[in-house]
C-alpha cells in the first residue's frame, strides 16, 4: 500500500505527468530531493510509469476489445505472444486463466486488421474469439480512476496543471489500471510528420523523457520540441497516462464486466456508470454486450456488493457478465526489456 505522500505524488503525475520535481515538491510542501527519491522508488518497486499516448481517433485509427479463449496449457503462451506485439495494450488473463483480453489498435484496410483477420484465425490454440469495436469511452485514458486522484485539493491540482490545457481526448482508452493507449508504431497521419512520430514514440516509452533527449531523438531544438509537445497536448492529440498496480491503492479484486443495455438507454447508462468510483474504464462497444467496464474493488465481497447493489439498481442493464482478472501482463506502454537485453 502507498502512504499519503506516495498517493499525492501519483495524483500529481496524473495532473501533469511531465511536471518538474521542484514544482511537485512546492505543491506537496516537501523537498525536490524527497519527490525524486519517492519517484525512483515507486518506479523500481511498484512499476510506476508515465507514458505518452496518442488519441487513436485523431490519428484515424480504431481500437478493438479482444476476448480470446484457449486451453489452460496454451493461454499463457498465447497471452505472451500478444504482449510482444506492437499493436496491443492492456493484455489480461481472466476467468481462471483461460480467457485473454486485450486492446488491439487497428489501421484502415485489411493490413491494419492483420491480427483480427489473419493471425488469430491461424492460431489453433484459440477455441473462441470475440472482438468488440470501442465506439465511445465514458471513462478511461485521460479520465483516471477516482481512487488514484483523491490525494490533492483543487488548489493543489490547479497549481500543477499545465498552463495550456486543451480538449479532453475522445479515444477509447482505460487509464491507470484501465485499457489505454495507441501503440507508438503507426500513429496514422493526422497532421503528424516523421519527427512527430519519433517524439510520440519516445514519450510512449517514457513520458518524462527530458527535453534534451527528445530533441536529440527528433533532430529538433529543445525549444521546438517543447513548443510542439505543448501543441500536441493542448489539442488532445497526445496525453500522459500513469501506470501503477491498482493493488497498491487497495484494489485487490479486478473484474471485467460485459453489460447489455437497450440502445435508447446506452448513452445515459454509460454516463451514469462513469461516475461510479468502482469503475476505472467504461466504454460503449459493438456486440450483444454493448457496454464494457473494468471494476476495481477491495475484495470479492466488495465486488459482490457493487454488482448486486449499485449495478443491480440500474434497471436498464438487462444482462451482466463478469470475469475476474487474474493478472495484467501488459498495460498501456511497451513492456520493458529484461535486464541485459536491448
């Protein structure tokens, strides 16, 4: 579990993932050295990462929520194969380890759907497959799970917020512990040149990469990189996400939820569910289960209370399927290489 200062630091990074340590320290009323030390410890011991993510809709791309079923002896190998792909994020093992879920990024045309159209059909280990196109996200991406954003006051958040703040990205991406993010390979045109692609690729690996390193990677000056990054963040083309194991915030029980709602009520129910503290991700999808969500609860009893009392009180939900998450193998950013490997 994180202490109060750790939680405040995580919240600060959610407000601005690139905020300098001295600015965070001033807001938290501690020394910059303390902030730097806590950040390094959380990175080393808790897997804390700041990642830069592109809004897929602004890049002309789509995202799919993939559900695969495989035998117990092959599911983990299949999941690891998905982890290694550049077009996947939020790879999870659920339902006793035989169900795999993942966010898949797709581009236009058949080649942009190679995983869905070619690679999965050729995989003999897959016994069942369902792919749901993400149509609209009510919570996820830049809209964080509330439990990770409760440490700072409104005044503290205002002092941390970037000077120029643009529209909230509309792309379907769960944040914090939610499915999120467009992989850095193939961001689509969307007004991005080759140097922008390089910049976004570097931010995808580490959203706090120093300006000097970003300038060296892109062939631009630090001032030009700073100005371009401000533009991309202000218009919603890119946002910064924070990856952290939700168990450190008290969520020992994760479950994927698949809900069916009549189309006439879908938007209203989606907006209502986005206010639920227990949900880190809510999105409208294609398919008979037209709302997908990720619930983060303290334990099975807490999840039971949420399903039966809070969701049970929403009469427009006509069907509900839940799948406990056993393990998250990949979040929004690329998986770091093992020590000694590039």
